[in-house]
C-alpha cells in the first residue's frame, strides 16, 4: 500500500500542537484499513525518521494515529516538513 494512501493528512489542533512541542508526538488521520505496522512503515518512509510507538483510535472524524518518534528525531522537524508549522 502506498504510504500516502495510509497517511491521509496530519491532524492539527491546539492539543496536538502542544504534543508536537512537548512530547515528540504527531497525529495523523489515517486510512480505516491501515494497521499499526503499516502506519509505522508509512511514517518512516515519508519522513526518514524512526517511530517509537503508535496509538490508534477511532471517533466520528475517522481513524487517527498518534505517532511518537524516537528521541533521536524531532516531531517539530517533521511538522515543519509537512507544512504544519
């Protein structure tokens, strides 16, 4: 599966912006059919950064993934590459 089909778009709110800065986490709205390993692979392919942990949840807006990057990498840098900052 194409990484861009798995990661639909970054999910940006005030809370998620704080998590980028403080917790090295970035949120994405992801494909309903995607699994944690697929999400991890897609983030690593697109960003060139290593993922530490992924949490997935569903709500009325769809399926979301909270991606925590390894401490060697910066969620702020990824957010800048994605045009969030």
